[in-house]
C-alpha cells in the first residue's frame, strides 16, 4: 500500500467517515477542504506518537522501494551498455592520463566542489594503483550550478592544461585534496607554486577555447542522461553516483573477461 493510500485511510478513520476502507482520496480531499478544522481536531484525538511513527515508517518504505526501483533500472541500463556501449568523445581534447591503448578507459564527469566527487577522485586513484597500465582515466567537467566555485575551478584546470597537461593534473589533484580552499586566490597561488604563468592562466580561464571545452563536456554528459556528479563510463558502461571501488571492479572484471 502506498503512502497516499495509507494516509487517506488513516484520516478517514480519524474523521469517522463511513466506509473508511472504501473512501477515495478525492472524496477525502473534498471533505478536508470543506472542513479544514477537522484535521487539527482529529490529530488532537489521535495518538500522536503512533501517527508520526506511521508517517516515518511509510516514508522509509517509500524510499526503500524507490531505491530498489532505481537500482533495477540502473542494472538494466548497464546490461544494455555491455552490448551497446555509450561512446564519449575520446579525441585529442580529452583530458586523459594513462596509456591510450589501455584495455579499460574510465570517463569521469565531475565537479571540483562536489564532496562526493572528492570520494570519487580517491576511488579512481586507488583503481589506478591497482590496475596500472591497464587503466586510462579521462576527466570531463560537469560543474553544477549550485556549486559557485565549480565553474571557476573547471576554467582554471582547463587553462592550466593549455600550458602543461602534466601540471594541470597536479592542479586537479590538489583541488580535490583541498576542496575547502577553492577560490581565485588559491587557484593563483597553486598555479604559481606549479611554476606556471599566472597571468596567462587567468586570461585563458576566460577564453572561448576554455568555455567551449567545458560546454562540450556538459553537453556530452547531459546527452547521456547524466544529471548529477560524479558519474562514470567504464568502456562505455555507465556507473552513476559515488559507488565504492568494488562496484568499479565488478564492471572492469566483466569487461576484461569478455575480451
């Protein structure tokens, strides 16, 4: 029984309406709109603790059912992707580390200010250590609107990549390892510490080249139905959310076993 149905029956019983088990949600709605004072009156007569326990339990049931359904749909999507992988752009503008011929490529759609992405970064670092040359990681920008420093961080990362891909990756790592410091002054200080041209980086961060690169990443993510961060494509197989390393390894093992 869903939450709306249980709530309907509960209030129908409290209001002593006839045939409570058969009353429709619409009938109850009309009764309450016509007599709003009955709600408070009924609640005063009710065992409030049992009522709130009922509401909490109903909400928990709803969340569990929702999580099960989401997991089912994601597993279904994943199975389809093993047969027909998604195809992200892995051309010359891809921000990648690892060998181009690695049998496993993980494309990460990430936000520098997202706390879950920090855990995702740590997971990928662990996977890189575990799988070595078998793994290539590609970073794609997906700064979320409600993270005010996510876009500036993405712009500076892309700007530094134009000067030195190797040092840009160090910049990338430092942003995730010092997420609480994100800001213009930190970006400049870190750029200087890396021995790069701060003035050029500041200018490039506002350039059309950087803007177009970030927009292309965002467009690609949305095209794959990605709405939040972090999200991953493992050889084109989607994994959405801050999953533990074990979930990555399950997909990687399945891919390697099929080769």
